[in-house]
């Protein structure tokens, strides 16, 4: 009994000695100079690691080009987006309830603001249509910043929000804007054939969709807006748009619409990537 107590006391004093041994002046079994060496070693070690990190980072950054992505997926066909952005790609409203489409109008007004003719004339060039606006760098000499082509708001005609400031929503003939996602260097057509958008109804809805109007005519994204050189090189780039106006869509029913890009260079969107070159959305126009 007393033996174990003795051992306990001995053990704890051993521990205390290990923590701080006043005889040898050792802390946790090491002398001050031994601790100092260890700290010094780790200090140098970590400084060395930090130095390596900074050096590799620096070399990495030197090889990166501000104006061009070093790596870019060879994305065959870009995705598309619509405006106004409804709830989950659903444009649903009642013609007679102003509040039901008011948000769409605000969204479109805001989105189209930089397309105002006055703004486009200030910032962009009047380019020759149906051909690429090529502005390559010559060797190491940068041709930056690069100019961009005007996309005037009035080119959207009935869907510009100028002649009809409610974009047709107040009369049950809504406009929907379509844009093609930006891909640096993409050439979306050849033989001066601009890619164009076509929309149709999906599945059983083909008798509900009614006639459509496209602006600019034929629903084209003119070749002059390509290639895109990137946000930094082409600061004032204005993404071309296609507006689709539903002239006589059936009321009080869901219409599943699909729009797609038609191009003689971009591959058809495959089944695997159902967002490539196409977009689907639901349209519902109620009359009360
Ligand atoms: C564009 O024009 C609309 C009216 O047509 C105006 O409300 C808006 O402020 C203009 N935006 C710019 C950026 O000039
Ligand atoms: C855009 O509009 C301005 C003035 O309204 C006009 O001078 C210019 O030629 C137009 N640009 C294009 C590409 O249509
Ligand atoms: C971009 O637009 C501004 C005016 O808003 C203009 O001063 C500038 O020259 C334009 N830059 C290019 C590269 O087009
Ligand atoms: C629209 O397409 C038709 C036939 O494809 C063509 O004749 C017409 O010139 C095109 N219009 C415009 C403005 O590109
Ligand atoms: C609109 O579509 C309805 C059928 O949904 C049809 O009865 C009507 O004649 C069409 N109106 C016009 C102007 O085409």
C-alpha cells in the first residue's frame, strides 16, 4: 500500500524533473541552447519553404498572360442564356396584372442600358457586318486595348424597349432576349454566314407557341462581334443579342420553348451536354 504511494511520489517528482530540471537546467529534457538550435533550425526551414513558394509562384505568374487564358477547355459549343431571368428559367405572368411582369421590365431595362445607341456610339466602332473583326497582336507587339463593334439597342426594334417600353408584356406578346456565352477566340461561322437562333416548342406544345419574330432580322449574331479577345483586351465589348417576340402564344397554358444556335462551325449540342448551344425555358402567359 505505502509502497505504491512512495512510487507515485517518485513518479511525479520525476515528471517535475523532466519538465524543469533545476540541476541540469533542462526544460523538457533539453538545455536552452539545444532548444535554441531547434528553433533556429525550424525558423530557417520554414523561411526556406516560404521562399520556395514565393519563387515558384513568381515564375508561374511570369508565364501567365494577362490577356489570354493559358489553358481553356476546347469548349465546342457555348451555352446560352435568356433575359429576363425568371425564376428557374420560367417566364410566367398575367397580362392584366402589371406587378406580375414589372420585374421583367426592370430587368430588361437594366440589362439593355449599355446598349443605348448613344452609349454604343461613344464606346464602340461601326464595323462592317458579316465578317470577323480581327485584331491580332503582331508577334510580341500587343494590339491592346482592342476595339469592339456597336450593338445598338434600336437593332432590337420591337424588343428594344424604346418603341414599346413594356417589351410586349402588357399586350401578351413578350420579348425574350438570348445571348451566347462568351468564349475567347471562338469563330462561330464561316463563309460570312453568321450563326442564328431558332426557337420552337418542345414536345406537345408546338400548336401553342404561335408565330415568332426575331430581331435583328433572321435572329443572327453577326460575325463582326467575333472573335472575342477577353475582358481585359476588349474592355468595351458588347455582347450581341437576339430578341424573340412571341406574337400569338396560347394563353393560360405552359409552353416549353427551346432555342438553339445554328452555325456552320459549331457542333450541335450533344445529348451529353444539353446546355451546349441551346436553352430551354417555360413560358406562361395568363390573361387575367
Ligand atoms: C439608356 O436609355 C434609357 C432610356 O431609353 C435610360 O433610361 C438609361 O438611363 C440609358 N442608359 C444609359 C447608360 O445611358
Ligand atoms: C448605332 O446608332 C447610331 C446613332 O443612332 C448610328 O450612327 C450608328 O451607325 C449605329 N450603329 C450601327 C452598327 O447600326
Ligand atoms: C471604351 O470606352 C471609352 C468611353 O466610355 C472610350 O474612351 C475608350 O476609348 C474605349 N476603349 C476602347 C478600347 O474601345
Ligand atoms: C435572312 O435570311 C434570308 C434567307 O435565309 C436572306 O435572304 C435574307 O437576306 C436574310 N436577311 C438578313 C437581314 O440577313
Ligand atoms: C392566334 O392564335 C389563335 C389560336 O391559338 C387563333 O385562333 C388566332 O386567329 C391567332 N391570331 C392571329 C392574329 O394570328
